[in-house]
C-alpha cells in the first residue's frame, strides 16, 4: 500500500523549493548588478547549477524512497 506523505513533509518540501528559488534569484541579481569579472560570473552560474541539481536530486530520492 502506498502511504501518503505527512503534511509536515509536504510543507518542508515547499519551504525548500521556495528557499532554493530565492537563492537562485539572488544569484541572478548579483550577476546582473555586481559581477564585473569572469570569475564572479562563473562562480554564481555554477552555484545556480549546483542548487538546481541538488534540489532535483533530493526530489528524485524522495519520490523513489516511497517505492519498495
């Protein structure tokens, strides 16, 4: 039988996605306004990629952890 995710877990998932979105937006704004070197831009772009990858990995692990 498939168990439903508790409401608290769903809330945690939503909060993490919101926080990751805020971090990505912050990095994009920083690139636009404050980065003047190639190293700065590269660091922020790689940070965005890492955030997206970590969030996607976490969501896939959680999705497949319910299956047996």
